[in-house]
């Protein structure tokens, strides 16, 4: 079995959740603690149509952009006062398609919050208006695969745009994101055979790393070790290959399930394009996982003071039956927090 990484202290290692142990324990103890991060989905519109897109039903049923009033400078002030540490602009859809993206980005860049952006497009903004990290969803290493995945435009054009971008921004962490996918039942199709080429392209075009992981719902991936070993030949001090498999099984494309309670979701709040605030990112757009809607609940102040951390919120989490969730992005976090009490309380 290949190693997930060659440097274990990295952002893709779920053990990072332990850094927020005290905050989560305090939350469960009844103290009011903010989520560490907001996943902010500005729009449900997307120019791609990836075969693994699990938000497609939500996006297609509700092709909207979030109202600017829910993410303006007043909202950002509330998040900062609340104790949120970072925001990730992600999808759902393509964040750069929101008509107010420039203004939202400007406000966030000038706030004390850490900011990440996940995009499938070239960077459309000024090179002086930058988040702390950009991840580019590419998922291919050859033009033909890019086309077969139904991606918009040309892979070469996108990669060259980031090569030029890198020339002007030598320090910005830039991740080439690759979801590995084979249609169930046919291990030769899909995009997985592109993994070594994608690693080469990532390095040549100035990305700091490639983040490769199996997509939820993929068929069995049998050639993972060999492909990751080839990709890892590209590694240097400044270019890394991350290939985590602790969230999704290579044998079935489903989440590993070694926990029985849903404990970790208070680390993250999902702010979705329909103005819904969902406690689980795998259930965006599903009303049983909706804590409130910003349009109808009275806005951020009411949500923060009356809904988040309320008895009703805790009861909702305790009522989750994890075996009924078809996938769980927080599986490793849930496992860590469930099993912590089993560990020896002594230092050694
Ligand atoms: S880029 Fe993301 S949101 Fe868009 S279709 Fe692909 S997986 Fe779905
Ligand atoms: S998928 Fe289910 S168990 Fe996992 S975090 Fe979401 S609600 Fe909790």
C-alpha cells in the first residue's frame, strides 16, 4: 500500500482536527464556540458537469447565488467577532461566477480571516488581491481526459494561466486538485491513468503540490499504488504529492466508517447558495441538516446568538444515525473525537 504522503504534517491529514480539540469539547460541554471555518458556497451555478458531482441534484434544483447581504462586510464582521478563523470559498458551484465575487473577495482579503478559494477556472482577479491559498479543481493530466470529463475550455489554457499567475506570485500556495474516478465496473476508464501526467503538469506549471484522492462513488481502483508511486517520482523539496485514502475506500468508493456518533461537525459551518446554513457538508441542500436559513431566521446575529450551540442544535447532532449517511467527509474527524477518551490520559 502506498503512503498517503511523505511529510505527515500537512493540511490533508485529518489529524489536524486535534488542534481544535478544546474548542470542540467546550462546544459539547455547553459553551458557545464558533465553528473554526466557514465553507462559503457563493453560487450553485457551475460551468462543469463532473460525473462524480454529488451536489448536482441540489445545484440543478436550486441554481441560485447567495444574496450579497448575507456575505457583505457586516456579515464578515460578525464572523470575526464570533471567533471564526477562516473561510473557504468553494462549491457547490464555481465561486468566481458570483456577480459580487470581486467585492466579496476584497472584503475577505482585508479581514483578519484566513481565506482559501477552490476554483475550476483561471484566476479572474487582480494578482494583488489574493487569498491565502488557491486550489484548482483539474482532475485530468491529458487534454483528451479533460474533454471526456466534459470540462469547459482547454486544459492547456487553464494550466498556462496558472503558470503566468505563478510567475507574479511566487509564494502563494497553489494546489492542483485531482479527484480520481473510474466508472463502477470498468477500471480502465475514467481519469485515473492520468495521475502521473497530472503530477508532471502540476510541477511544470508552478503548483506547490498535487492533491489526489478517490472520488466518492468511484468504482474499485486497483492500480492506485503504482500510479501514486509514479507521481511521487516528481516530488522535490518544493513540490509534494498528497494522496490521502483515509476518507474514501479504494475498494468501494465509499467512506470508511469506524465511528458511531456525529461529533465533529461543529468545527465547520456550511453556508450555501440558497442562504441555508447546513451542519453537514455531505447533506447540503437537505432540510434535515439545515440549521437555519439566513433569509428567514433574522440574519447572522440571530443565528449566532439563538441557533448555533442551542439545545436544539445539539439534539439535532445527537439524533444523526451515521450508518444512514451514504458518505461522510468528516469520517476521520468523527472517529478521532469518538475514540479520544479511550486513549491513555497520561502523557506517556
Ligand atoms: S466542479 Fe464541483 S460543483 Fe462543478 S460539477 Fe464538478 S464537482 Fe460539481
Ligand atoms: S455524513 Fe452523517 S455522520 Fe458524517 S458528518 Fe454528516 S451527518 Fe455526521
